[in-house]
C-alpha cells in the first residue's frame, strides 16, 4: 500500500540545533543539546543509548508532545509545532482503550480525525489483517496477549497512514520469542508501507536488524553519531557483517 | 472442545432426560446460592410456630405474609410504597443529576477540585441526620426537608466516586488520543467518560443504598406516611406482623434498586472484568 503520491519529500525529518532541558528538584537537566539530524524519506532510523540519555524525550519532541527549548523540527521542509497528522506514535505499552473491540481501537485514530465509522472500520480491518490479527476483530483488549495487544497498537498507528512512524521501545515488554517475530513483522510492514520509521530501542540486535542507520546517543551530551547499517536485506542475524556491526555497536557502549 | 462434547451428548439424550438434567442443574445452582437464606426463613417459621423464639417479637412468616397481603390489598401499604419511592426517587435523581455532571467537571479541573475538596470532605463527614433539624428549620416539616436530607446524603457518594473516576483515568490513554489530534471535547467523550463509568456505577450503588437508609430515618423522625413511618407506627400499635411486612418491603426495595444497577452496569461495562 505504498501511496502513489511520490512527491519528492514525504516523511522527511530535519532536526536543527534542538535543545531541551527539564527542571528536576530545582536543578536544570540538559537532556538534549544541539542535536542535528536528517532522516530521509522512507528511512528506518534506530536510536539507541543508555537509560536516561534522552531517547524518549527526543521522540516526544518529534511527536509534538513536548516543545523544544531551542531549535527546530521540520517535516518535509516545513517547521512543525505540536501534534500533526503526518506522524503516528507507538508507545512501549499498547495503550488500547479497554472498552473498545480490536476493530474499534484500530479505527479510533481515523474516527478522531473525522472519518465516518463505516469507512474507518473498513480500513481498520485491512490493517488488522496486515498485523496478523484476522479473526480477532471483535475481541476486547483484556482477551489479547501482550504481543497481540501491541500489534493492535501498531495497526492503529498504521491505519491513519502516517508519513512518519515514531516508536518508543515498541517491543520492549515482549518475551524473546514474540519479539523476534514482531521484528520480522515490523521489517515487513515498514517495507510494504514505505513509511519513515524512527525507532527507539534498547536492543542493539533489533536496531541492526531493522534500521538503515543507528543513532547512538550518550549521556555526556556528545553529539550523537549515526552509524550506517550496510547489511543487505532481508537481514540474517548470524551473517558475518551483522555480527561485526553488533560488535562495533557494543564497543560504542563500552561493552566488549 | 468440552463444549462440543457436552452438546453432542445432550443432543443424543432423550428430551425428557435432558429437561430433567437441566432442571436438576438449575435447582442445584439455586440451592447453592439461596439455600442458606431458605434455611434461615424455614428456621424462623418453625421456631416461631413451636415457640423456640418469642412469637410476639418474631411472628411466624405466614402471619407476616397475611399482614403484607392485607396491607397491599387494602391499598394502605401501596400508598406507603408510593410516597417512599417518590421521596427517595426524587432525591436520588436530583443527586445523580447534579453529582455526575459536577463530578465529571470537577475531576477534570485539578485547581477547582483542590479548592472544593476540603469543604466537600467537611460536609461529607457531617452526618446528614445531624443536619436534619437544620433542614427542618429551613424547609419546614413537609416533603421538602425529607427529600432534601436524602438528597444531601445521597449526593456525596456519587459526586466523590465520579471525581475519583475522572481523576484516575489513565493519562497514557489521554496522551494516546492526543497524538491522533483529538480535541479536549473528543478526549472527554471518547476516553474520560467511558473510563469513568465503572467508578460512577460504584457511586450509584452506594448512593442508592444511602438514599434508602436516609429515607427510613427521615420517615421515622417526622412523617405520617411511608414505609419507614409504617415500621415505627406498627411497632407503636403492636402490629408486629405489619411491621415486618414493611421491613421486608424496604429490603425488597433495596434489593431491586441494586439489581437494576448491577444489570445496567453489566450492560455498560462488558469490557471490564471487574463486574
Ligand atoms: N517530564 C519530565 N520532567 C523532568 N525530567 C524529565 C521529564 N522527562 C524526562 N526527564 C528526564 O530527562 C532525562 C531523559 O529521559 P528520557 O525518558 O528521555 O530517557 P530515555 O533515554 O528514554 O531513557 P530510557 O532508556 O530509560 O527510557 C531523564 O534524566 C529524566 O529524568
Ligand atoms: Mg525511554
């Protein structure tokens, strides 16, 4: 379902001199300092870094949930402030509305954006099939497993057909096996939908498996370095180039 | 799978045995649930007839039923039921009509909630019955003061439960809705309101119980009609079976109100496993 409108810039993200600080117990905490970053249309970028280095903060600024102190976020060349229709966010928790069925949850984003119920449900069903949940349309969230619930959240984000998908540790709460399957699914969905994907993760292997580039953030405030992942797709986790990259990334973290 | 085998087995069985089995099942379930109550009533009846308990204080159930029937047939008790229902119904409706919207509003505006909470807690801790004389002074001994004292006591459970429900709405869900561009009104309608329904129902059930409690108290203090009055009056006149008839009617009223609310809650909160 790659959209036909191949305008040159779709889902292109430019970050210029972005800074953000918080005040915590009266002390100023500089979380993001002068970040520069360009994400190409349709690119998959993974963001890794130690806990508390500001990954979630960066993603929330990109989502429009936080305003930066300084600097700018541009999408397709235009500066953005606040929440916008080009972006959809997938959180670590599925954040499903427990009183709605799977279909109703997946339609939620479209309905909020003013689409009528019938056509929203129609589209929702398409994406429910895409994430492999056909047959569970009428189930309630409490009847789903963690992995299934997360898929519903992913389907809900895809249904609004965003240019940019922002994911904050979307598979962090899943068990190892489900995680592997979901990584394959994310790779497939990203390929089929042609969206720009910015993914925060703790899992280096996940970052190498999914991303075109991996941005390594640090707590010290050094400007983050993007690392190219030039491993051919579909990626094989045991291929020598994959293993070599993983070793290199671990070294970045000081883990030998 | 188990369901399937049971079903095919049932289909193969002759219809009479099937019906028999089903009745047996229902009877067993009923016995498990109401067996103790039945035993209690039976003990009462026997104890009273054979004089194990004082039959002047606890008349046998058949005499109570006769008194109940006579009261209903003559229309006297019907009259009491009607006026009691009117008082508690009016007060309950007013409390719900004010409490839910006010609670929804207050729960959303933390500053207002913070400002109003101390005074609400103060009012709540002041027993409505202690304030009844004040209401009588203000509103007279008629219907208004009775309805008002019930309303007063009934308002707080529903109001506080609604505020609590709104305040406890998962902020993460609200944020999720916000990322899809939902307006405040949409977030209220599609997230806050449905999320508060379970605790609103807790409040409704508490309020219904409170309404009946205060109804009885108010009718015992200054009324000449109503079920609460009838309990006191029958006792004064030593019509003990009639007294119990009125008590049973009050219990029935409470059970009915609760059953209606539970059914409504099941209907509206099918998604929640709390029910
Ligand atoms: N709303 C806030 N108010 C104050 N401080 C905050 C706020 N949000 C984040 N911070 C601080 O900013 C820093 C970065 O937080 P952030 O959540 O972005 O880290 P992270 O890289 O996502 O960490 P993790 O990998 O553990 O999720 C932390 O030190 C945190 O305490
Ligand atoms: Mg984080």
